[in-house]
C-alpha cells in the first residue's frame, strides 16, 4: 500500500447488511479497513464488538478485528485516506418503480472532492445498467487518476460472512489495471474471481435476482391455481418433486420479498423499456399473494369482528431484516377485513408488537408471515392457522390432511 494512504479500504455505507460483513471479512484478512456511515447507533454496537443485525458467524470475527484492523467513522473525508473505496449504496426505485439516480448523484458530489491519487472506487450494490460508467465519468472530473469498478455482491442476507468466502466473486473495470487491482482485493476472500465488462457485471446481478423472483412467482402462481380449484398444492408439490431431479431446485410457495428481488426485477424492467413481461408478471403474482391468502381465508371463515394474528414480520425465516417484507402488506390487507390485527416476530422489536403467547391466545386466526424455526414448537391452542409455507407439522386452514397413499 502506498505510504500516502492511511487505510487499505474504506467502505461507505459500511454499517449495513452488505458493507459490514465485507468490512469484517477484509479486516480479518489483515487489511486496515474503515467503515464510513452516518448510522451512529449502529456504530455504538459495532465498536463494542456486537453486530447490529443477525449474520451467521460474524460477531466472533467482529470482536476479533474491531479497533485493531477495523475502525468506524462518520467523517466522509476518510475516503481520501484509503487505497480502495467501496460503495455499498445501490440504485433505489421511486414510487413509480423507476430507478432513482439522485442518491448516487449526491454520493458523487460528496465523494468526488475527497478523492486523491490513484484510488480505486468499487461499486458493490445493485446498479441500473450503465450506472458504473456514469459514475466513472463524474468522478473522473474530480480526479482523472481514479478507477471505478463494479463488483456485485450476491450473498444471502444473514449468511454474508460465510458466503463471501464460498461464492465466486464477480469483478469488472474499464481497464486491465483496474480489473487486476480489484481482483487482487477479492482474492483475499476467494480464489474464484470472474472478470466481466461493467455492463455485463451489472446485468449479471439483475438477471440473478430477477431469475430468483420469477422462480418464486411460478411456485406462487401454481399455489393460487390449486387453491382456486380446491386442491392442496403442497401435496401436488410433493408429487412433483419426489425423486424427480429435474425439479430439485423448484421452490415452495411463500412471500418473495426483501430489499433486492422485487427492486432489481423492476430495474431490469425499466432498462428494457417495460418489455420484461416475465418480470411484470412475477411482480403481480408475488405482490398479490397476501391478498390471495386473505381471500381464501374469507371463504372458510368470516373475518368481520375477528382478531387476526401474524407470526413473523421479517422478510424471510430466522432473520431480523424487515425491509420490504410482505408480512407488512398482509397486515394492511387484514386491517381492512378483521376487527384487529396483532403482530409478533421472534427477532424484531417494534412498537405495537406482542409476545407470541398473547398473539395465539387473542387471535381467532393466525397467519405465518415468516416461518421462523422456533414457531414449529408453539402450541397454537387449536386455532386456525394459515401457513402458505407448509412449514407447520399439522394440517392448516388452507391445506388438507395427508391423503391415503401420499408421499411421507
């Protein structure tokens, strides 16, 4: 590292789900890393060696590196003191589901004056295709020597530290030297590094998340078709997948939500001038699942005057991440139909949430929003339960008892 740089790596937005695990992993490899973020409440936990969110295996590593090779600050000027500057702020979508670039434009205005020397800026979060080149052109006006690269993350939320070392890392850049430099950095984590042109790297990330979103939509569409005709989709699913390798990766139905899949599918749709019809179809199906569950429940019981409960408000099982969780959409739908809606989550603390025991006791019907493992052992007191995941070990309101001769 040149003597003029105080840090090897600065991670902007580094206190979040993408930046913090990456910062910890690089610091654990002996690199001097500084997190730059405005989230001071998260810093208090990080500097005490505690993770501000769940991530398997991260906390022991954090405790090992904090204030040794990993540091934190709110000062944006620290970017100018770092050889590599990793940005984990992606392209959000606006209320009309179009990419919102103003956030990244503001970032360039803040970051540009701090850059100096032959630094490498690495964009890590999902970007609208062509954004890497756009940012490169802006930052080159501040510092002609700066290199701008896109190296997308493809980790599963909650397993970041683990997957940073087990998944291939995709890198891109506009010059061979830039690609070599970012490859050297990510080879600290894995030898499996793939280099692409920036546009192809951007599409790789969008295609990956859109594919997953469409996979979930297929399962959810089949679930709805079966439900409309009184068939138990979960029995159909078992018959489809039993000892049939060509459907080994077929997902079960459930809420396809979180901060990436829906947003990235809509970005790809915008990029194709709204000709990504599979993506639009997937959105209508996945976003319509909460409404479908409520309508199916209404066919079996009168919700008027009843209390409904939602167990699990995170966007997926055994996570404390509630970003874009469809459990919150389910709550809105139920608030229009039921007398009251109670919510509980094993990992999320939020005003108005109640304990699991109270939710079960006070609810006339219970929906499984996120299938946290601990819910399998709960006593539901014989209450009707809606379980789209087929998670619980007993028949629920929208399923049938196992048929004679069914797959066990």
